[in-house]
């Protein structure tokens, strides 16, 4: 019996996947626990519409991410920090500080988790930082760390 899964089931399949399940497994386990529905014409058309909608949303999000990546490539973000002798700074510039300054100076809101910074920046100078915006879309931001 062909069924459409409503949730991820370990060892069986992922949500919105059409699988072949034995009649007994489908009737006695999947249907009563509301984990699947029968793959009839009506349910298949609903699934197709849902998949089309998701694909459209993903393409829209990818376009937006590409626009943001283009904006980021043209930006030189200046961050002022207290520094000591020979260009060492107190503490470090973290991804959180980069995200906050980007929003404050350019009104571009990016989650700090998307900023790919191995370690905090601990010296003065200009650095190139990668930002993962979407699947397959990454932007580069130049960060200029200057002394107060």
C-alpha cells in the first residue's frame, strides 16, 4: 500500500515522502497514530501543491540571500575597539559584535551563527569574514578593526 508520511519515522522515511508500506503496518500503526495518510489522488495533489509552494519559497529566499551577499561584498564594516601597544586589542571581536555593528551601521540583520569566524579577531587590521546566508549562498564581508 502506498502511503504519504506526515512525520519523520526512523528506518521508514522522511516527512512528505511517498513509500510502500505493508497493509498491516499502515492500517494498524501508521494510520491510527496519524503518522501517514493513504496515497490516493486527492492526497497526492495536496502533496504536489505543498512541494511546489516550498520550492517557490526556497527560490524567493535564495534570491534575497543573493541580494544580501551582493550588498555585503561592497561594505567595509568599521569596528572601534580599545587596543594596547603593538596592535593587540583587549578581548576580541566576536561574531556577535560583527552582527550588532552590521545592523547598527547598515541595517542588515544577520544571525551571529551564520557568521563563519573561527576565533575572535584579536589584532587591529582589515579581515575578510565569510557569512553563510543560505544553502549554496555565502557572502564575504570586510571588517576593519580600528583603535578608539
